[in-house]
C-alpha cells in the first residue's frame, strides 16, 4: 500500500517491507535499512522529475521539538546535501583502520610501561614508568576516538605522537627506559626517534586527506558531559536569516528550519 500526502508519496509512513516492494517494482536495489531504501526511492523520484520535499530529519523516527531550538530527531541520516538530494557517505575504512592500529600501539606501550614499573629495580626506567603509562593511555583514547571517526581523535593522536617523540629525545641515554628507543652512546638513535615521530604523525593524518567529509566534529557525548559542556552532542550555529541561535547535532548534515523566522538553511 502506498501513502500519499498531497502530490508527494509519504515514504516515512510506509513499512520497510512495502518500501522494498516498491523498490522491486521500480527495478531498484532492495537491500538496506529503511533510511537507505527511502533515499533510494527519493533519488528515483528525482530522476523521474518528481521532487520530494527536502527532508530535514530522520525518515523513520518521530521528531521531538525543543523550545527555541531546531527539531531534533534521535536518528540522523549521515551524509551531505547536494542538488541531487542526500548523498550518504560511505566509510572507506581508513579512519577506523588507523584508529585500531593506534589502539594496539597504545596497548603495547602500556604493557611496556607496566613491565618497567614491575621489574625495574629503581633507576630512570622505573621513575619514568608512570609518565610512559600516561602517554600510552593518550594513544589508546585517541585511537578509540579515531576508530569512531572523530576529527578530534586525529588531532589528539598527532599531539600524542609529538609528546612521545619529544620525551624520547629528552630521555635518550645509555640506559633503556620506557620513553625512549635512543639508548645508544651519544644519542646516536635520536634521528630514528624523530623519524618515527614524523611517521606516526603522518599515519594519523591520513584520514584528513582521504576521508575528510566522513569525520565527525566535536567529541563523543560522554566526554562532552565529563568536561561540562552545556549542550553535549550538539553545536550552536546562528540562523543566516535572523541570527537566532540554533542547536544542531554534531553529526547532522542537511536542511534545518528555524523556529523563529520559519526559513530553511543548509548545514
């Protein structure tokens, strides 16, 4: 059964089974969740010259309105708006892949620090173990943020490599310690430490080159709550028509409607 609202077909009122049947009738791909199927049907309508109203929220979730703010849906379709409609971003795997590697590296560094804390009998290595533990924790946290495709995770990882490399050069010497690989006489391996640091920063920056449009802004909601952000999970923008302050989910991209002036704009 098809649902119509005026001259437009109301896909959000149809079940996933009905939507897939409609895709099959039109010769379209039928796999995917409801949001993906709706997008596929809307693109088909666009190609046939049927212009659906531009969606501003999720297709399948009731909209909850908040006074003085834009309507916010619990679910958001990730993508970007184009003249052809919504283009859903496909994760290339680079961001999450690099993030996973960083997490594994951080775990290795943490075990290395714990080994010095447990087995070293005093000395520089034992004293530096807590600092090495903190650096390892930075790599693990930043790697997790990267695996979740947060842009700030990339920047945090680059900072972690910079701090790690600086400490490696500062504490180079004849004795092995958990912060430096440069234990040769006279700091002969300092250039190797610098090269490893630059290599790590370069690897962490790869998603900025290959997956820029897929990266999420801000921080995860849990971290924003921890640091006391007033509206966790949202960013504040000004309406370009009336300058009214609007709260938009960090990972939302599309059309929004200002409750003050009633006009729409793209974010």
